[in-house]
């Protein structure tokens, strides 16, 4: 397992370099180097002798509980991979490569039509994949399960349904109130000063620079090559202050999780993250629950003004309100904590119908645009700012989007538990003291790695399964404060 | 072969990252990741089925000349690796790892004694390796051949012997003359300005930043992950102007070679560099023949003064003389173009006697110190600035050092041929026009990759085998000019 991990992490180094430092002409050979490592890692994993070994170990009595769990989880992965005929793997790899290039081209031409055929082929393969993997009720369940073990259409339908109404009504209330002033966020902010501030913020929240680093990339991301080498990236827009700051905190949250995973479980499931939803809960907890709180902003305000004297006349409540402004918009990645989830619901609805067979690929733009009108009240002017905006489908990632919303929900529920453990949490944050949060996350989330599913973990550490009320309460309290509305 | 190359280059990316960006705690897992990639690359290469394929191809009639050459060279590597029993490979890997750590420790304690036992074990394994590889006359020949195909004790003894007398007499002449003023090189030179100047110089000599980049590392080096992704590194000493500038030109010369190797031969011998000696000839040609010439310095002088107004009162002859100052010293890597070769000869003598069995490891310090006294007239005060200064032995690299001198000799001989092809070479350089040099190197060195041995290449493109007279003439002319002596 550790040998396979070495290869997987080597491939991650090559991908990190590709996003940060690769000279342009290096791209072609880099592509084949990464592909070769993936193949070799895959070949080592799917060896029948390895499967036999796993089954022998799983059935024996020689292992400790922790060892057995590692074997069981590995066997789970192994059994899943066994279901893919190699001809299918090849077809899928070709189809995603074609779809990705078609998507790039379609964006350039601002036309979904250019993407349509390749996406159609990919969707049909994803349906085939659902059949290969197997499911009980809905074929989309099989794909959801790949990104968030145990997630199903039945569960998510209920969750999104219960979320839609309260979020919608909160949104209308908000839109009736005067919007906070946020024009000052769009002044000129020097690149180097932003970079330095970003590093300071990562240090403040506890990111360990002896076991990680930050670099610049076009799209911010976090990756790791062991729990002792975690790389976060950021991008800097000199005319947008908030973008870099809260993106740093977001990636920093992912990074803290990866630095907290058990080092001695390198290469083993218990050394891996729990699920995408839980990973996202960690980024959102630091970006939003902590980072967009008034106490946190009060704490960092002197530092912010030291780097940016142009914000001298802004007080911390003003910055707090500005970075929590709600504004229905076209683009998911630029949206606020509230409307974000409508973007996710729209993609979920579309994916579910695509995989279920009730929505033909050619009708995506029309359906997409009607949902944006219905849920967010915005008119989509073209495909590029509509259904071509996300890279996910071109990668064949159907079932990924819901994990973003799950991340916010888990974050709110975890954060509620942290607040119960430390009633003076707000004062602690205001004083820049994050030790208690680290301690809670370390002993309740990080240390378990992939030992539990996200559902099991949530139940174990918060005392109940995932429930909407925590997020609802969190978001209602926040926006009542920002928009000065009665709760 | 390309699959193996992918793994080899992936490992090179991990090593490059290790020297440039790796956070300190990442070192342990990075070590095992690199080790795993090496193992996998090795396993793929030594498969008996691969050897069988190579032999079938080599004996058949189906290949073009170029294809056949690739097969023959690969078979040569394969047959060599076949000679190593896996038990020997493991012993060697353990011994070098132990020796490396002992060397680090010995340097810290400034005591060769701490290194002695591990080095002894390593030398005894290197003797065993020489027997495994086989040789005609001297066991050291087998090791020399690993770094420079065809190099032998008989040949190098003659070469060094013929070099020692004229270099020694030139050195005494020089030491009788007043030394050029070079104190101004040791002022304060801002780091960022040095970095920018380094990038400009790389651009000036033609390094392609679309197919490569420069970064900072503790020890400057060049590596590549294809001919289209070549990474050079530099280090910056804020109290030494010359160190960064000529190190950039040196690594830039290595980098130009790697960028010039045939892209379509990726992973094949014809896509690899010829030999270490030829690689070093490329760095020295740009660093010394071009870079330390008065024409080149005249050309870059305005740029230098633009970055460093503190050099306003220095003229180009003054800078030329300063960076060509000859000074016998203790440390090889800091020495000038003349005394450098005495450092190499000393290491060569010691290695030859160690592998030949006439020098016990424990006597290295005494012998080292006596040779420094004899050849350079300097007294070695301690082991750290003496026989512990180089990393090579701790890596098991016996036979490497001579390639440094060979590099200078090949550079001078190539440069002589370039000068014959372009009689106005000096004017071209003075005008910043390096196209002719590139063209000559591309068609006489780069394009052949590893197709010829260094000896064959030299003969083919300069019309004669390696001869001392070119270097002697080059160095005599340079220093007569610097020291205003009659030739």
C-alpha cells in the first residue's frame, strides 16, 4: 500500500508542479509522465495476488482492529475496481479526454453545441458505470457513492428540498434590505502585500509551514504528498481584496485537515481523508464559520490595515458586512454562502435527470437557464456564464457537486459542537486563539482519517446524523446580523 | 523505454522539488517516494523479456541505422546492469546511505575519522563493483567508464601528466605578477537585482524560458524532465557578485545542451546527453570561454551597471581581470580556471590508489594534505576544508571528478573549432550575437545525443581526438592578457 502511495503522491507532485511552475512547452511530456504513473499505480493495486492477500487478511484473526479496518477499506476499493473491465477503463479515459478538449473549445466559442456530442458520449458511459457499480434505487446513487460514500438520491432529494424553502425565504428577506457597502473591496491592492498577508493568515490559523507551503496557481487548490508535505495555492487579483483572503482561509482549512491526518498511517485508508464532503467541511469551517465571523475579522483588522492603509477608514463591522454580502449571480465560484447552494441544487437536478435518463444532453442549456431564473432570478446571457462554467462534467465527475453543500452542512454542525465545547469560542477567536478549534478538529475529525463514513463520523462526534437545522441557524444568525433583521 | 523515461523524469521532478521547494518535514516521505520510483524504473528495465527483445532487435535487420543505434546503446546499458546481483545492489545502496550520513556527521564534527569506516566499506564495495563490471588493465578503469565511456587510467595518467607541468609553470609566472583588483566584487549586491540579472543573462545566451525555468537552491544544478522542460537553479550571495553571474552562465550552458537534445528521441539513448565530460564542456564553454571573455563582459557591462550602479566606476577590462584572477585555494568549487585542475588531479590520484589498493582509506587526509601542499602550495587546516569538502565519495561516485577537467578540455577544443568556423566570433560576442555558437553546438553536439562516445564526437566535429594544446593555448592567451605577460 505504501509503495502504491509513493506512486500516487509522486503523481501529485507532478500535477502540483504542472499547476504552479511548469514551463508551457513542458506540458505534453508531463501529461504522459502523469499518465504512466497512474497506470503503474493502478496495475500494482489491481493485481489478483493483492486481492487474494486482502481477502485472506480480512477473513483471518491475526489483525488488530485498526489493521483490520485498513484491510476492509482497501478491500472495498479493490472490489470496486474489480468491477471495471479494462476495455471500459480505456473507453472512459478516451471519452473524458475528448470531452475535456471539447469543453475547452466550447468555452472558447461560447457554445454548448460544441461540447454536446462528447458530453453525450460521456453521460452514456457514466450510465454504464452506474450499472457496473450497481445500485439499489437510482443509477445516480452509484455515482454519488463514489464521492460521498452512502449518499443517495433519496437522501439528497430530501435534504435539498428541505433546504430550498428556508434559503429562498431568507434570500427574499435579504434582498428587501439595503445591501452592505462593498465597493472598497475593489480598490487596487498590491500583489506582494496580498501575498504576504495571505501567508500571515495561514500562520494565524495554524498552518504549519515546516510541513507545507503556499504557491501561486491559476485556480487555488490543496494537495499533499504526505501529512508532512501539504501544498496550498492561491491566486491574487489586484482589484479584489476578498478573493485572496478568503480563498487562503479556505485552502488553509483543507491544508490543516491534511496536516492533521495520522502520519503513521501513510498510504493506508486510515491515513486518508474521510470523504469529499468532510474535506469541504474543513475548508468551509475556516473560510466561513471562523473566517467570515465578526470576531475573526476584528482580530485580523489591524494586520489588514498594516498591509493596506487604503482600508484605514473601514471598521471591522464594515468589512464583516462587505464580505458577507448576498447577491444572486451567475457564477457558482463567486457566490456567497447562501446563494451558493442554489448553484449546487441546479447541478444536482441536472445530473440526476441526465443519469436517470429523463433529460437529454441537448436540453441542458435550456433547463439550466430556466432553473437559474426560477431559483436565483437571474437570466443567463450565454453558455459560458451558464452551463459551460464548471470543469467537472468534462472530467466525468458526476456526483461531485453535492459534496460542496454537504461540506457547508457538516461545517455548521461541527462548528455548533465546537461552540458547545467552548462557550467562549467567540472571545477566543477575537483574541486570535485557535487552539481549542484545532484540538476539537484533531480529536474529532483529523485523527480518524477514513475510518468512518462521513455519516458515521458526524453521528459519533456531534451526537446526531447530519441535520439541516445547524446550517440554517448558523446562516440565519449571520445574515440577521449583517442585514440587521430580526431572527 | 518511454515508460521507463517517464518514471526516471518523475523521480527527477521529485528531486528538483526536494532541492527547491520541499518543506523540511517533507523530507522523510520524499526519500521513500524517490526510492520507490527508482526501484520501479529499475524493475522495468531489467526484465529478462526486455533483454530478450533488445537482443532480437539488435540481431535482426528490421531497423534503420538510428533505431539500431538506440537498441545497441540500450543493450549496452542492459548488459551492464545484468552484471549486478540484486544482493550487491542492496549492499551498495545501504553502504552509500550509511556513508552519506557519516559524511554529514563528519563535516559537522570536522573529523575524517567519523567518515572513515563507512567510506572504507564503500571503497571495498566499489572494488567489488570494478570486478563485476570487468576491466583490462586497472580496476579504476571500470569505474571511470561509468562516467565517461572509454576513459582509462592509462589515458588520464598521460593527460594529467602532460597538463601538470605547463599549468604549474603558468601558475608560477602568474603568482609573480601583481594580482588584479577584485575587492569590488565583494560589495553588497541586492538579492532581487541579482536574481533579475541572472534571468537576463540566461535570456541573453539563449536559454528558452518557454521550455525551462530558473529557481533557487542551495547548490546550483541543472535537471530536465524532457528537452522541453529544463530546470536550472542558482544561489545568491549578497556579498559576492561573481558567484551568481558565472554560476548562471555555467548552469545555462548545461541547460542549453538539454534544451537542444532531440525532442523526438525522448526516453531513447539518442535523446540523452553524450557523457558527463561533454555535458561539462557545455557549461564551461558558456561560463568560461564565452562568459569570462573580455568581449562578453564588454557586452553585458551596461546591463550590469544598470542593475548595480555601485560598479559605475569599474570598466569592462577591470571586471574581466577581476573574474579571471588566479588564486591557489583550498576549495575546488571556488577555484579559478587554472588551479581548478589541480584540485581534480588530487582527487584522481587518491581515487586511483584507493581502488587500486595502494592507499588505505585511513591515510586519505595525510595524502590529501601533502598533495595540496605539493601542487597548490596551500596548507590544509582541517578535514572540512580538506578531504571532506566534496559530496562525491559519500555517494559512491568514484571516477566522476576527471570529467570536470575533461569538460574544460573539450570546451576549449570545441571553442577553437567554433572560432575557426566564425573568424569574427569575438565581434559577434561583443555584439551579443550568439546565433553562430548555438548553430555550431546544435549541429555538432546537441543533435547527436548519446549517439557517439565523447571521444568519437570530438574527433568527428573538431577533426582530432581530445588534445591538450587547445586548452593550453586558450588558458595561456587568457592569462597573458589578464596578467599582461608575453605568451
